């Protein structure tokens, strides 16, 4: 049950994917209330089967979650202290537009999505006072509807000046999710983007694991170049890397400098990627293999490219990765074209330079 020193919160959670299951299950286990909103075709399955979260820390089973298909149904079960926006980045504009007419009745949104631009959509619709930017460094995989496993539990970063942010952090920490306050939201989101860039698009394009990619000298160099481009964009926007929960990222900007010898840089990068992802496919590869017609590469490499252009710069490696993966997702080229085909992959990237 919730500790007496903390308020009992009621959360509205949009999306019951890996992130929604992780957050919702932990919060309910800690004694808080969560109402989930998901696609109509998923509601009966989730209601019948319940939610299950497995981790090294705790195994949680929510036998009778409250899952509804519409915002109208959800609002009848309010009011809510906060909403968790746990939809994919490519669904952000559509969902926020759908919710626009209910903005008076809705609470502040906690936005832990990957990539850049999600908060901007929410701010445009609901105003900055209703958006709490965040990041999640905990890695979770949904293995079937309503069921997820925690691959690596690390933490959550929250930013902003919302009056409830301290209470939300306390509730998250009570639920064992290691919430930390990060002062600058833009620095936080871009730092997480750099973390998400590493071997993410390339794993989807090549259908190789992060471990395989980072241990290959030529493929590793592509990852380093993509990160350098993103760091240059950050510098042009007066942003800086910050440490995230369980990820001391500040050192990365020094490690990938051209003057740093590969003999020093590479063992550290290999260890970082192996410890973080290893043989687990990143989210872009998972989405591609599940047949989804869209990809969060838009919010990752795509945003690096767009912000580079706005700053009068080029981000040729990120542009190549974005174009290749987007073409595969949309069916413009077959997935087999780059399947474990390093030479074809490198040749395509070379054309962008």
C-alpha cells in the first residue's frame, strides 16, 4: 500500500506498451491508482489477461487492471493528478490532436518518450504548464500484450517547474523507479537522444545486434560519426550533454573527439554498448520486425538531420541512416537489401558524404 507520508495518486496512462506496463504496474503495486487508455482491439485482452511485469527487483501481477478504449470513459473515473504519455513518438501528433478538446479536464502529461519533438506537440495543444518532460533509461521489452520484462533497470529523469513534480518524483521513487530531477529539459532530452542513437537505426537496417555492430571496426566508426554529428548540432544550439540515471554521459563528448586514439576510445564504447544492449534488439529493430508501418527514427536520426539543416549544417551519416530505415519501413526497398550486408550498408552511407 502507499506510504502514509505520500499522497495516493491517480494516474491516467495513455498506451499499454512496454513503458506503460512498467510505469503502471509499479505504481499500482505501490498502492496508487492507474487507469489505462489503449486501442479498442486491445482492451478486452488486457482486461482479461491482466498485466505482468518481471524484473530482478520484483515480479508484479495486476489481475484486474482498469483499461478503457476512449478518453470519455477514462474521464468518468477521474479526476487525475497526472497523465503518463506512453505512446510511440510517431503517434504523438495524432493522439494529442484527439485529446485537444478535453484539455480542460486533463491533468499534466509526463512525457518519457524517446527522441525530440514529442513535448513540442503536447505544448502546442495543452500549453507548457501541462507538460512534464522526462526520459527513461530503464530498458523494458514487451513480450506479449500486457506482459513485459525489465532488461536493465536504471531510472527516470524528470524536468520542468510543474507544482507537482516533487510529489511525482517521490511517488515514482516509492514505487522503486529511481526518479531524478534534471534541471535543463532540452539538455536532458538531447542527451537521451545520443544514447538512443548508438546502434539503434543500424541494428534495424542490418538486422544485427548492437554487440555485433559495435565490435566491428568499420560499423563502429559509423556509430561514432553519427554521435559526432548530433554533438555538433547540440553545440550549435548551445546545448550540452548531462548525466542521466545510471548513465554518466558527460564523458562521451570527449571520448568521440577525432584526436582521441581508437585504441583508447573503442574498448570503452564496446563495453558501454555491450552492457547496455548486448544481444537485445533495440526498439527500432523491434518495431520493424513487428511490421509497424512507422518508425521512431523520425524522432531520433530524423531530428538530428532537421536541426542540423536549421543550423546550416549537414548530418550526412544520420541522413543516410534515416533514409535507409525509412525506405525499408515504407516498403520502398526490401529488408533483405541490407540484411547482414555490411558492404552494401557502408557503400550507401559513403554516397552521402
